[in-house]
C-alpha cells in the first residue's frame, strides 16, 4: 500500500531583486516524484543544498508547494482541513538533525513528551505519565522525567526527540539527517534504535541523509537528488551493487567503506552549481566525467523499468 505519493512536486523560492527583474527563482525542488510504501524506508540522498530538507518540509506541510501534490493515503495533504488535517499532523512526524534546537530548553522531558499526547487527546492523568515513562523506556532512557534538555548529551537528546515523535503513534516518521549532528560512536546507537522501531513498530520512514553507509544499512529504496531533481531511483541493494548515474557512482566511490565495482577513489570536482542558475541540459553535466554531446543541451528524463529509474543520456540514449 502506498502511504505517501509525491507527484511533480516543485518548490521555488523568490530571491533578491536583480537589475532586470523583480526577483529570480531559486529552484529548490524542481519536479520530484516518489512514493513511500507501508513498512518501508525510503531514503533521499544528495549533496548539501540539493533540496532534501525542502522536500521534508513539504511532506510535513510546513510550507506550500509551488506546483505538484503530495498525497497521504490518497488525500492531497495541501487540501486537508479541520479534523482531517489534525489526523494528518498526528500521523506524520518529524525528527530533525539538531536535537538541541528542536527541544525547548525551558521544558522538562515530561512536558516535551506529554504535550503532543495532550494536544491530540491521547491520554491524561496517570495514564499520560505511564505512557511517557514507557516511551522513554522504548528509546533507552530512564528516570529523566523532570530533567531539562541541557542536562543531556546529543544522543540522549535525539532519543527524547524520537520519543516525542513516537508519542502520538505516527504512521510515518520523516527523519531529516537524524544522525549527522551526533558523534560517530553515538550514531550507531541511534541507528540501532531506529532499526528496532522499523522492525517492531510498523512505522514507515522517509530518511534523509548524505551518509550513504547509513542509507545502505537502513533503507529499502533510495532516490538520489541533484539540484532539486531526482537523478536516480532504485531499490537500495541495486543502487549499491551497480549505480547507473555517474553522480551516484561518484557519491558511492567517495564514501569510505563502500566499493561498488571500481576501486579507484573518486572525489566530486568543483562546487554544486547554484539552484538559481541551473546549467542547461543535464544539470550534472559540468561536473560529469562521462559527459558527451547531448548532455549540455538536452535534459535527460528520469526513465527506466522495474522500479529502477535514471536520468542520464548514457543509459537512455
Ligand atoms: N526559505 C528559503 N528561501 C530561499 N531559499 C531557500 C529557502 N529554504 C531553502 N532554500 C534554498 O533551497 C536549496 C535547497 O535547500 P535544502 O535545505 O532543501 O537543501 P538540503 O538538501 O537539505 O541541504 P543540506 O544537506 O545542507 O541540509 C538551497 O539552495 C537553499 O539555500
Ligand atoms: Mg537539509
């Protein structure tokens, strides 16, 4: 069953005036399609600035799209109102990168975790307290109800954020770089916690990361984004066994510990072009070691079969 479907999604931000026009458009998300199946983990990967967090904010309906739609269980989330919107706000939760910034420093752990349950009228009184204690146990914390965020380490704070997301029994968690603010040793612990939740709780995940090793371990499907577009989409095992897009190949080859096919370490040359001034043709062509004649003129479509899609002239000719 498809829980979430993203269709032709675009988000353009207006940026400062120029001499010739009132403003230009920064194409943060530029025509993205994907879906999340129940009990699955769908990963979005790509370099900084390619639009991952913008997709996350659209998925949570924190911002409105320029074009396109997102459906949750068949309903366009941008048209939801009243009780239906409230049910959606409960069903889809987010865990952010920085667990400190997403916790209110003046609120105790109990306040933080009980609040969503109060808002959604899930429990009150002693039942509410029991549920908070149980949620904390689930994420590996004990006897912390009256403590404040500053008393915890980064990993513990992320556990609190995860407990808060779990408190309303969500169907989907959007995790936007949930490990990248943490020490490497702590990352593995939080990742194991997420793995347990994936296996035991029936929650489906949209997992955003630039760390491909984590994605390989945790996700079922991967979409690789580049300058607001998906350039490759495949089952995780397929993409790690054989990447089709030169960009994916370089991303994999530049990740320590992952060796798809070639042994040579490749590093991405030059900076990502600005999303205000996206190159013509294939947006990756200025950095692509395999570019040939059509690449700087014709935009490659995302094409393929059997759930394996790639936007590259090398593949689609
Ligand atoms: N509110 C905004 N106004 C203008 N530009 C924005 C806004 N939000 C994001 N952007 C721009 O949109 C592009 C995509 O940003 P986004 O945060 O989605 O990238 P990201 O893939 O999450 O990057 P990172 O890996 O660094 O988190 C960037 O160029 C960013 O500067
Ligand atoms: Mg981001």
